[in-house]
């Protein structure tokens, strides 16, 4: 039977052009109506080091980048040897045979070698070593029986009119690779169900977060460069003229968040983005946003910790950091988006909650979610912007109470410049007017009242959140529990379980704060539970026990820096049931 | 009502300042109030931002919007307010510990940006609110609770730092000369770009060395010496005078484009006034890049 799904890995050294080859292949697939998911495994090295990019494409939605590889494009000898073990029997390696000499003893005999004598193939066209990628891509398009003209268009768009010569060279080289494969390489039985009329968007989690912020009307974004959040800064900067957003790289994350609080205080929707280290520096000011009731969206794209940790690897170990961010008690919302699509909607939701309840909202992404590319069906662009209650006119009693006591705890906000609304926003404890009651004018009764007012907002946030969803059968032998970017890989595992008639269901927790009451009920009616988390200590598991008293029975933790693989989840579940 | 001319009392709140009797900060407050009165700026268009420290309590005593934030972070918040709405008059305030110690990095970077705001630092060369430790502007050898054998560090020179960091109005006032201080403050508020007013503001409780008398014996006015405020080199020379003679007045001023002038995001007016009814369409258009 023909294969309808393909997994490609491009492996080489940093600086070899792997990302652009991968992106080109991704576009070729997505413009052919295919779904895809791509993951880039790299190191914090600009040149050298080893990296690979893996793309899985199919006419059906794919949820992971796959484990085993159908085609490997190896760009150097070392990566040839390192990666050939991950190829499925019947799979193939494409490589520049001028440079790479396979050691046949080390290669499984079921793997098909596809040598590409690049020098000879492109001898009439050009000499740039990076052209070997284009040769291989051209050959691969032939082996997969994909449309050459579609590839040519991707190349044309990539180089654009400004780089006419490079575009011409790459077009010729890709055709040469394509023709070489046609005449010299074996045939493979792939039948990808393409549809050239159905072009899908492909984007990363960070791009979806950024796009979400544009839809939400974010007007100020500040950041300090830090992997894996930097691409938000780059992307929003590149689009700032078009969007009218002020994008500010500041001297450190402390300045970043204080600037954003200032901009938000002045009335502009504001967001900051960072990873764990920068988030640590922002911590004090998250409390400032809480205390002054200034709306703010904070993205923490988690990477491996502690300290500098694993700068280019993924982890889900900042949950407790987010929960405990800043001294004292104050209302704060924590949302963990699960997929690229969810990144878009979660950002809009975060802005609306931040404004409506005047509090900081933390979006917990991670390196895998932030950086992997995924095809999506288009988004709903009818974004609903809810800026909450805003005072636009002078209050009739001429006494504006910025922190007025109300049934919901939400006090209508005024932007500076509005007649009759002068007030003080203070990090010190204050009364309903905003006047300081911290040291000299201590007022225990007022302190209790204003604290109650702020915290009351969380009860109403809770009511606004959708009820937690249980995926799969109600009557399961085992309930999988997860948060954040593991959603997709568990979804794929769930597909396997249902094919195998294994009674498993899945509870995915998106809102970490406020903690939703529905979760306890779901867990208490489950027969057995397994938590799946990308950290060492089981932070969500502990949070669940803390909030509900419920103890999860089984655990699957991973902290090697790589995302979860379906096989790991399936094996664990099989062990349990 | 807003056409009536405003009196100094219109810019005062009902809160009584918490400073010790004789504190230099009273003169700074008076300087700000009289500058606002002279300029007849609408209270509703002014935001005073501060950090933490005795002097940072000043926001509570001025009838304008106030943002009394975290220790050392007044300048980033003030910058952010300018980004959000650059029609507002923004005054950042604080002490030497706040601005030249924990917030020193922000101070330098804000000057590099030449953001149009005024930064008034009440410099008393000691930490007052925490009861008398050495501050970044304490003289070397100064005995304090945290330096019982004398401070081992050379003091920060905020004027010199300002001159080499790109601020476009750099001045020093003295609380013992309130009318001169008010004049400098007023000029700083009308200056376009980052203006620094470093104020010699004696702490009568914890600094028994740099007292009003100590300063009176040393200060002189730059304008009396016909100092050329457009000359950076002579300003740098003046910035290094201390101990024997201490200059007050304007060291340097320049007309330069501000960050707000140059940021393309602010070309269409204040961010807070930008319409939000077309954001979805904007995203829809950008989404095409991903296909």
C-alpha cells in the first residue's frame, strides 16, 4: 500500500541552511493542501554544532513530528552517521556523494542510499556549497512525486524579485536535482493526497502569539532578547510599521516590564515576552501590576532550567515560578496554550481578561510550542476586544475612586488625561482613592477591605473560563492529565488507544490560575490517573493535590530537553493497564 | 473652568508630607508646584512617577496623576507612560539610592534614548528611609551604619554620566536656594528631550556632613560665571567640581530629536488614541505571509 504520510529530517551543522530548506519543504507541503508539523532540534551555536529539522506531512492533521524518518537529507559525514539509525526500513538517505562516503557496514541493509553527485549535477549552474540543499530538495520532490511547479513558486517567493540571480540559480539547481532523481534514483511508493487548490497557513507558536496580540489590539510590546521568546520580538518589530505597534527592546527585563506597566497605565494594551531567566527579573513588577491593578500580558516561553539551563531545549518547569511570581497575595491569571492555533486565541483571551479584571495574565508557552511550525486552518479574525470598564467622563460626585469597592472587585479604570479622574497608583497599600495607607497612615481595616476587593476578582475570572474538557470516553480505565504543549502528542496517542480499543481518556488543563473547580470532579470519578509533564518534580501534579487534595497515581516525567514522543506515552500506558 | 488661571494651591493635595522638618525635599516639592503653576499646565495632563524612598513619596503631595512604583524603576515606568501617551507631561522623581543605585542602568539607558521626560533626583548622599546606610553618591570615606570604617567606593557622578549618556538638559539645583531650583525645574519641564535635575537635598537626620551650611559654603551658580550651556567639554569639566566649589544651574542643554519623534509607531499620535476596530483585518492580511 502506498504511504500517505512522510517524515523528512534535514541534519547538518548550524549555518548549513537547514532552517530555510525545512521552511521551503514545509511551504511546498502546505501549499499542496497537506498538514504538517515541524520541529527544530538545535543548539545555541551560530556555526557548527549539530542540528536537525524534522517535518511530518500528511493530508490528515498531524500532531507530532514523528519518531522515525522516511527520508534523511544528511549535509555532512557526521550527521549522516548520527542520524541514519532513525530511518525506517525502506526509507532513504539523500546526501552529497562528493563529500560524504557511507560506511556500508554501519547502515541497515533495508535503507536505500540515494547519492547525489552535486558537483556533476550543478556543474553548469553554480558553486555555492549551500546549493547541495536545493539539489536534495529537488530530488526529494521527485521521489515523493510532488508538483515541481509548486516548488518553483516557493523558491520564487523565497528569494523575491530583489534576489533575482539567486532565485534563477536555485530554480535551475532544484530542477537539476529533480531531473537527476528521475533518471538515476529508485522509485518510492508514496501517494501524498495533495490538493494544490487548498493552501494552508503554516506558522510557529510564537508567530501565532504575535498575531494574536495584533488582533487583540496590543500597541506596546517590550522585550529583552532571550531564547525561545526572541522570535516574538523579531516578528513584531518587522511588522511594527504595518501594525502601528511600538516594539521596544530595553536594557533588561526589569525595564521591559516596568515600561509595559507604564504604557498600560497610560491606556495602551501592552505585552512583554521572555523565558525563565528574564521572567525571574520581571517577578517583582508582576506584583506591581497586581497591586496597582494595571492590565498586562506576560509571555514566558519556558526552556530547560534551572539557571541558564538548556537555552535551546524545551521544558515545562516554570509553573511554580509563575504561580509564586512576586511577594504577597494578589490576583493573577495563568494560561498555558496547547497548540499553535491555541496560541493565537489564548493571546486574545489573555488581553481581554487582563483588561476586564485589571490584572497580570501570564501565558506559559515553551520552546517546543513557541518554535515548532504547524499547519493550521485559518483563524477567526473577528477578534472581540473587551477593554473592561473605563471611565471616560468626570464622575458626577467629582470624587473619582480609582479602587472603588464594587460587587465584582473590578473598579472602573481611567486613563491619565481624562477630566476629573486624577488618582495615585501606588505599589504601597492604598485606599479606594489610591491614597497610601502603608506606613504612616496604617489602616488595618482598609487594608483588609482593599485586599478582599482585589482578590474577589479571581472568583469572577473563574466564572468567565470555559469548563474543563475531558477528551475520550467517560468510562475509562485510565485518565491522562496534562498541560501546555503536550496536548498534541497525547492527542496522537489517544488516537492510537482508540484504534486499539483501549479505554483511555484525557484531561488537559489550560487554566492553571485560577484553578477550576470542575477538575476535582473529573479526577474523583476517574478509575486511575497518569500525569504527563515535562519537568522533574511534577509541578501540575503537586498543584492538583494542593488545590483539590486529589493524588495522581502514576507519573511520566521528562526533563531531557526534548519534547515527548508518542511511543513514550503508549509504552507508559501499556505498563499501567 | 479650565480657563481660570491656576494657583499653586490647585497643584497641592491634602496629604501632609511625611518628610522630617527641614528636609531638602520640601524645596523640591515647592519647586515642582511653582513650575507647574507658572507654566499653567493642566493637572490632568501631568503624571508624576516615583520609585521608593523618602523622596519618592512626593507623588502623593502633587495634585496630578501619580505612579508610585517599585524601588529604582521610576524611569522605565515614566518612559512607558510616554510610549503609551506622549501627550502627557511626565515627571520622574526619586532619590539617589533609587536612581543612581538600584536604578542606575535605567537612568543611563533612558538618557541614551532622549525620551521627553524630566527626571528630578533628590540627592542626599544617604539612604534615609532605611535609616542611614551609604548611598551611591556618598563620598568616599563617609561613615554610615553600613560603612562604619568609611565608604570604600568612589561616588557616582550623575552630572558627568548624563553628559556622556545623551541627556539633552542636565542641571543641578540646591534645596537651600528654592527660587533658583524652581527656575531650573521650570526650564527642565519646558525642555524637549530628557532633562535631569539633580538636587542637592540635604538629609537633616542621617547626613551630618553634607548639611545646608556645608553646601552654602561651596555652591555657586554656573550662570554667574557665564558658563556656556551649549559646550559639552566645559560642561564635563564643571561636572567634576566637588568638595571645594560646587556648581549649580544648567550644565548643558541641546536641541535634539526625541525618541518619540523618531519612533515610527508614534507617528499617528499617542498609542492610547489608536483605534482598535480594524485589528482583525490587519491580522487577516498578515496571515497571507504564512501561506
